[in-house]
C-alpha cells in the first residue's frame, strides 16, 4: 500500500514518518500497511463484517480511540496462529501499532497507549546468509554462461558493485552517472532516509563500470543520467535487478539457497570484515548503518576461523603433551 493513499485517520502519522522523521517511502509504506491490516481486522471482528469488504475510509477516529490492549493481543494471536507470521514479522507489526498510538497520545487524542505494555515477540538474531569468496567468483563467472545475454557489461558491473561495496538494492538502482568521480575512484549513493554517503571504488569496480560506460554512453534512456538502464530504455527497476541476480545465482549453481540482492550486501560486508583488516566502525560507515549494533551481525566467525581456534589450543597436539 502507498502511504499517499492512507485513510484519513492515518494521514497525520504517516506524514510525520515521511516529512518530519524523513523515513524512506518503503518504510512508511510498511507502517501504513501494518496499521491498515490491524484496523481492517479489528473493525471486521467488532462489526461482524467480512474483512475483504471493510472500507478503511469508513473507519473514523471515533473507532480508533476505542482500541484496547485486548484488541491488540487478539490481533497478535491472529497473525501468529492464522497467518503463521514469524516473530520478526509480529514484532514489526507491534512496533507499527505502538508507534501509531504513541503518536495519538502525543497529539493528546488519547490518554493512554493501549500497546505500551504489550511485550514485543522475542526475535533470535540470525546469522546473515552470504556467499563465500569462491561462490562470489562463481557468480561473476556465471555471466558468461548465458549465450543470449546482451547486457553482460551492465550485469557484471552491477554484481561487482554489490559484492565489493555492499550497497543496498535501492542505492544501486538510484546511481546517476554524475554521482561517479572516476578521477578519485568514488561515488555518492543515496541511502535510507535520503541520506547520502560516499562509497569508494576499488580497481575491480572502476574497471567494471568503465567497461559498461563504453556501452552506456550510446544507449538511449528516458532518464539520461541513470547509470543502469533497462532494455526498455528506462532506469533499471528493483525487480529487474532482483530477477537478474536470481538468474545468475541459478546459473552458478547457487539457486534455492535463499540468496538475494540483499544477501550480496551481506557477502560484501562479511568478506571485508573476514579479512581481519576492516574495523567494525569503518564497516558501519561503508554500509551506511545508523547504529553500530546493526553492523555487528557481520562479526560472526567462519567455520574455518572456528576450526583454527580449536587447532590452536595447546592441548590439540597429543604428541607434544
């Protein structure tokens, strides 16, 4: 759902998220969708209406302010049991609901936040999925396995940037030609909340982008400044990049492992940190994270490092004991 189409009772909240807090469109849309689903369910249950027939625009603030903790508990049970939402999804929904009612309380529309004391579902931090160095090389080599590919230079440049710079999908899609400084080997990307940061390019990135630029300069594009262009002469879309990455993962024999464009970001971060020469605080700035604890998921150790640690135990060599 697009936040611009939010029902009237959500307008103030979503505009605060977008305009005041400068959240990305994707984030604001997620807040909006979470809240719309909650109120559709609650309204349908209380009025005994088919949930698919609920008109959100017919729900007024007079209904919203009557929400109680029991309604939220009931909804959390619904998404857990009936929808089989994982703890992470339930936690996100509760954050949206709690944030919305906190906003209403701040605006003095309600006196108490009905979600304030509801415990957030415990979410176990999962190790990020990523490609090993050899798998990353296989992925890049897979580009040559598609004999009908007319976009090899473009696709290679995209994969190289993902694997070396750890940028987000939206950041790669949004790159403009004038964002790149070839003399200083760097580019400016626009991340979450429209915050810009500088990404430095190594030799592999520069070579890949230069090779692609030889072709890009002759390509017509409705967005003349877009770096990556689709076959329809538009700025390449998120979906096209996702499809392209999935195709090469399959060609490389890496399909079906839950890998994606975001996992290539994980791969870049893991490979950089795994060298032992990249400080976690530097990695935080490279990835464009707000908080250091977000970056710390990449401090996991590899199987090889764990084996090495065991082998270094002085008791490991029985011949010397």
